[in-house]
C-alpha cells in the first residue's frame, strides 16, 4: 500500500512539474519577455554561409583567424536579455584603397527578439539590431563614374576592366566632420538616424559607428587643390576618349557602307550614310569643344596660382553631387560632368580626402591582413529590446580586445 502511495505521489509531482513548465512557457505580452535571460545560438553550419568562395585559400585562412579573434573579443562580456544572438561571417566585393587592394570582410552578431504570439513565446525570424565589425572597411567613394556606357574608360589601366579607378573616383568626402577624427585617431563615435525600414516602422534605425586605426598612423590625407585639378584634367581626357569612341565607330561604319552603295549605285542609301557620317563628325567636334572649354579653365587655374595656394586642401561645395558634379547646376548642359569653376572656401565646404598611400601600401601581398577596423551597432530608436542590448552589452564591449586583431599578421 505504501509503495502504491509513493507511486501516486511521484506521478502527481511529475504532472505538477510538467504543468509548471508549460505555464512558464506561456506569456501574455512581449514586454514581459524582455527580462528573460538571452542566449547565444551558435551556428551549426559554415559561419561564412558560402561568401568565403570570394577568398583564395590564403585570404580565407587569414580572414578566419581574424574573425575568430574578433568573435572571442565580443563574447568576453556577452550579456543580453529578451532574445537571442547569432554569429555570421561575411565577405565583401573587391575594394581598392586608392591604388592598393585589401580584402574587406565582416563579423556580424545579429540579435533576435523574443515575441509573445497567441500566448506563446517565439523568437523573431528577422533581426533589427546587429553589431557589425568590418576589417578593412570599404567606404563609398564620393564621386561616381557618370555613365555606365563608358565607365570602363575610367579604370586606372584603361586596357583592363577591373582594378583601381583613376584618382578622381578614389576620393572620400565626409559630410559629418567627426568621421575624419574617428578614422584618424579612433576617438569617439558618430550616430546616424537612418529612418525606418518602412512607413509602419515606429522604431527607426540608428547606426552608432566607431573606427579603430593602427596606432600612430593616419589612414586619410587631404587632397591638395593641385592634385584635385590635375585629376579633373585626367577625367576630361578619359571622358573625351570614351565619348568619341561611339562616333568613331559610326563614322567607320558609314564609310564602309558608302563605298558599297557607291559601287551598287544606290544613291539614296549612300546619301543616308553620308549624313550619318557628317552628324557623327559634328558630335565629335562638339565633344572636343566641351572638353577643351572645361580643360582650359582648369589649366588656367593651375598656371596662374602659386605652389603655396595649390598645396592647400581642396574644398568643394556640399551641393556638387546635386549638380552633376559641377560647381553650377547650369554648367552641365553646356559642358557636361565635372565642369569646374572654383574651389568652395566657405565654412560649410567639404574637404576632399583620399586613403593615405603610406598607410595602405602595407601587406599588399597579403590583402586580408587587418589595417583598419570599423565597429557599427544598428539599434532601434525607443525600443526596449535595443535599449537592453546597448546598456547590458554594447556599453561593456571590450574595444581594446577587438583592436588586438590589428596586431595579428
């Protein structure tokens, strides 16, 4: 009898424990889940997700080693609540720091929020918060080759269809002036309100960004007025060559057909191709006139100013990208892209920078070696889940441990 009683008691206790677990998994509102301890969910598959196919074996070995070092640093003080985190590695397209190629790759820590749906706790399928640490960050260059039809004409080596671009398309401009100090010295951070992902997103994205450079070295240098003007002249010459190729082909084609129709006696077709040839010739003359007009102004500025003036930093109008890269919007219709009048020396002008050659000529035979790091945390404005990540985790992120990857060769 006693044995039977114990069995019944054990069964009752088991049922009671099971009921407690089930009740514990239920929820009423998502907010109540914010206090639940979070956890890191390790990837069971390749953390690169296939993107490592962009790397050669040597680059992959170096990138894996460095990303694992970054991973260890970010998990030192790992603590979140109200969700889970997952780790992934990413590889970007080829990028040239001026003339030097260095591989860009990323460590991504994505945060997924717990949600209360129909009384049950679920983990969101999407993430709105992530920490991204980029090795050799590929910042967007300010000027863009103006037309895909002849973009290939602006590679530094015009005979190749890849590699670094000419100088004008390797320039950086920072509308947020604090960015320069961050990249040069690794001090402070900047925040950018990126807006919501859609009209119904009540928690817009905020990007908080830090940079970690090598100590004692400057990753950026100011572009002088002289260099800027010389590179504009190089653009004019490349532009002229690229634009006239199309019309040179039309002229040669017309000459060939004219010879054929002259033999056959087809005067109408002969006349049609003669007109095509004459029109193409006029277009080439117009292209040369526009190019010469622009170049004459720039050459005159180079010749008429002192070396001291020419060696001052180049400063351009903040509106230049809205004007087809011209100083005045009306100039584009007259002489085309990058028509230059003068430098913009008002306080709101933007100084032109480029990647420092002395900084990025290191390890050119080992392009995956880290030379510069960026750390970017994306979080949601006025989100309790985001606030918890920022206060419990990001505030205690060990930047010194992360920066040690710059010492790894």
